[in-house]
């Protein structure tokens, strides 16, 4: 089942079921009004939505309408928790190598994970609003899962069973503010201003064979100002699978339904598949020539992210964002 | 106006107005069902609740009932965002001095602040559930504010105008896991498992003269297993006021209504007023004698926190929690 949340002027939007091919939608009203309602009561509500999805996919839904990603909010516009792992160790290793540091061996067993802001996930086509390009504006293309309730101390296998939905996310990062916040040790606050989500949240079964061992085996394409800069494989180089990341987040506390757990920037070893964040490209440049040449993003730049399956079908729809200044009335 | 959220079997509970003296309550149903609804639409809903509060305080409310803090959830059981500053620099200085480190001068201008978990604020009398006392279980008595929508880049004065409510919070901390997470630089994940809230969230005007310059001038009493260990002044040693803390959180992103911003552990210079977390007592012991003598909390220990005004009246009601092991079915 594929789900989206459509703009209706409210903070949580309106839940809709979307056809597998992403062309038509049907409001879930009458079953659940919001994604949060669905996640709060998954076992009761999701079978009813699965029925609606089957009817919609069969072309028999009575009130279907054309699906328009630009009308989408994030599938879960206000989550309760957003934690983001660094499961693609190649990304971590590359960024460290560029500053002359090694990958500490404990990182093979102990995921890096930060707690971010879940109060304001942006829709797939919403502007990414930043005051200053001097802060080193960067995108990070990732996958994420949305969980059900996860008891404290759950193991990785059981945690994987708690995965309800998968999403595509763009974890915006202000690189110029990262070093100072790493030095403070209290985590990312200013440097991780927000996350945007692809239009569709999908149940793992929608991925078919591509969902294996807690990893999604998809191709993630990243375009910067229309030019393809990355075409990365999301499966093979994901060192920690999603069950391990969820279990890590639940090690000392229970997680409540609607927790979003990110994979960290998708990254493949070798560099032939390009890059899913500018920082990685710059790290490669520094390693190769001693100097970073690719600039971070400026106001007006656009980012497009999309994940496709082996048949080339878009799984989550595309994130298409423009970097924009803070609007005047907001200052 | 004083507000509480009562347990009704749902995840968000049921909003109630509570009399100034904390003895009677009245459900807000018909005006707003949940605290989140109120915060989402504050300007429209809060005047109606103020009317109800006036009627309740006048003893004229038609469906008033005795207020029972044990029936309370956190006032906002699921917030969208929890960020916690370290506004009481004495706490930071003390903990650092115990490990031979100085307070870096930039901390006078740049608040330490971490992003924590907002998905599961515990009620005032809920057990604090931790797997192992070996993790160094500690409480932290703090105040916090709940904000409305705060635009990106808002200054401290305007941010202060965005404060809707004040709360008393207990920021549980696993001290044994802090050092490793500080070293990773990605912030607190395992070491900050959750927060409990006092039963009442109150509008700033309820504090009268005690709300001045963005600081609440109250007396915060901390009891450990029934014994008073702290009787701290919350006003004078709060280096950053709440407007500054909210503005810091909004420096690179807007904050959405329902953001909770903490003060950090309340702490007074000199030590005569006792302590609001065990870590601080242990730091004083290390500074005095080279060795920490006071143990962290064990399963079965109880913590009681309460803030009173100059007349000795309880402002937020009390937090009374027991440290408990993870229940068997949850493992």
C-alpha cells in the first residue's frame, strides 16, 4: 500500500491512498483522517486501507482522483521522533578521510545516530528555506522507516517487525555549522534544520524482492539543478539494516508509533556511482587533489531525489525542492 | 490559566482546566479535546478556556470534579520537539570542574542545547523505567516552556512573546552513557531516555511577579526517597532567559507550536541550596574530597520535585516518580 498526505490547510493534512503506479489517489476519510491516526491504531486501520488500496489498484475506487505530488505534505508532517543513523559507512569514512581521520573500528558495531527535529517535515515540493548560503547548504538523500510502538530493549529482528512504512527523505544540513556543533558534543541543532519527505510512504511489501534483510535494494538518483550527480544503490553498502537502527534507538527507551528512523546518506564505495550529498563530493575532491571544488548550494538551486526499483518504477515519487531565502515577513 | 491532560486510554489524553489552587478540574471538551489542539489554534481556543478557568476559579463551573494528579499524563504527552538548554551555568561549571575542565568563555554567549525525545513525555506519577541501575540513573529538575509557532531567526524578545505555557520537568539522564555519547559528538540518544512533566502547564500570567525578564522566580524543591536534597532558586542564576533559549532553537529553522524548550538543570552557585541532580552533588564531592560518595539512583528509589511561589503555593503540582525496572513483557 502507498500512502500520501495531502494539503488541506491543517497542520497534519489529509491521508490518502495512492495507486501503485502513482497516478490516482483516494482519500482515506471514513477510515482515518490523518497518517498519525493510522499509525496510532495500525492493526485496526491498515487492513481497511489495504482493501481500499486493492480497489484503487483495480481501477474500481468510486472517488479516485489524479494524484498530484505538488499537493503533498510529508506523509507524516509532524512525527513524534526523528533519529538518523549513519548506516552507510562509506559516507562516514570518506568525510573523515578528507579531514585526515580514520573510521574508528567501534563504528562497525555501534551506529552513529543523532536525534533531529520531527515537528516540521517538509513536503516533497516545498521550498527549503535557509537564511544564508554562507552556512554551507547541503542535501542528504536517504531512506527512512516509520515504526510502530517498539518496547525498550527490543532486539534487531523484532525491531524490524515493527517497521510500518518506508520513505525517501532529504536531510538538509548546514555544513558550515557542523564542526562547531560536533565540538560542543551536544549534537546537531543549528546544522540540521529540517527534513523533507518524498510524497509516498509505502509498506515494505510494496518493495517485493527489493526489501531484503532489513534493507531496501533500490537505485537512488540525485539531481542537482537538473544534472544527475548520483545514481546510488541503496542496498549493498548499508552496513546496519533498519532493524538494527531501530533497535539502537530503542536501547534505553521505548519508541512510540510514528518514530522515523533514517539510514543516513546513501553512499557506495568507490565513487563510480556519484554522490548523494555535496559534502561527499567535496571529500573526494580533497582526497584526490587536496582541495574541494564543488560548492555547496545557493539560493535558487534545485535538488531532485527519486528511488526506483529494478523495473525502473518510482517507489516513493520524487522530492523536488528549491533552496529559498527566508521570506521577509518571517524575519 | 492552569491546564492538565487526564488519562483516558488514548495517546494524547483529555485536556482539562484546573483551578488555581489545584483542587478542582473541568474538562475542556466542547472547546478543545487535547492540549495539541489548543496549541495548534491558541489564539482562537485559549480565550474560551480562560473564560472556563475564571468560572472554575469562581467556584461556578457546572461540571467541576476533584483534581487528581495521579490521573495525569504529561500536559502535552506527545510534543513535536523537545530541546533542552543549559541555562544554569553553575551546573555546567560544576560538572566540568569535577573532571578538571574549565567553563569555556563562549558558553556565556552561546547556550549548550541538545535535541531530545518529545514522543513520550511521562506523567507526573508514572514510573521511570530503566533496564539497569548500572547505567547511572539520575534525575534533573528543570523548568520548561511550551511555545507557539516561532519564525526562523526570531530574536530573543519576540521569542519570549511566543511562550504559551510553563511546565516543571524531570529530564532523566543515564550518566554512565553520557561520556561515550559526548565523545561521539552526535548528541545524547541513549543517555537521555525521557522526560516526565509536572501535572500542570500554566500560562505565564499565573506566575504574577514571579515571571520577570523571561525567568520564573520560584523555589524548586527536590526530594530523594523523601529527604529534601535541594531547595533551589529558579530565577537569579538562570544565565540565559527563556526568550534567548527559544531564539537559539529557532536560529536556523522555524519552530512549530508545541515545541518544548527546557532550562537545563536548575542550579545555584555556592551549593548551600543543595542540588537538583545527583551528578552535581557528586561533582561537589569530587571537588571537595576527590571522590564521589552519593550513589546514582537504584530501582525502587523515588524522586519528588515541586516548585512553589513566594507564598509557598505549588505552581505546577508535584512530580513524584519511582525508578522501576523494565516490565517483563516489554523485554
